[in-house]
């Protein structure tokens, strides 16, 4: 898919802070601590990057364990989102970027279409960027990588 994107220098931290405020009530209801640190500036389509951040934060808030944490660390050319939760199985990690793939929603009562992360993947691909997800010691990490 080739189309021209309107890219401009933007601060990803500003988008993360804005989205965190939008989810503040849900974060408080679950007694979750959120920590955002660092900075990241990238040349990208602002509306699309905002949507990518919304989709990742939505998943982080949805799947974080009550009383847990969400940590967002911004670096020069990447952003890491970590939320405390149960580890994902290998099949989910392998397919998570595909449309209509959902985690174990039935067991945990989460609703969703399974499109959020596939949209993130499409946005990152259209910019020539990358994204990845992996289990970490106390949860799951989603990483946006802004290197071409």
C-alpha cells in the first residue's frame, strides 16, 4: 500500500500525556500507577501516530492487573509501553498484529474487536517504522520503533 503521508516533526510524549489523561478515570478505578518518562520526537503523520498511541494505551489499560502499573518510557527513536498482566501465550504473541486477533478475552470479560493492534501495525508499516510485543518479567511490553 503506497500513499503519501503528511509528516511533520512531532513530540510523541505530548500524545502519550494526552491519551493518559483521557484514560485517567479508568486507570484510577483499577488503582493502577502510571509512570511516563523521557521524550521522543519523530517525523510522522500526527493523526495516525495519535491513533496508534490511543490503541496501545487502550490495550494497556484494558489488560493491566488491578493495583498494577503501566510504564511508558520514551527514548530517542522508540517508545516502550509495559503493563503488568499475565504473560501472553506464544500463539497470541505470534499473531497479535493480525486483524481480529484477541487475547483471552472470554476468560477475563474484555470486549474488543481485535483490530486495535493491527491498526497500529498498519500505521507503523505505512511510515516505514516497526513495532513489537513481548512478555517481560512483570507483564507485556509493546515497543514502537521509529528507525527506518
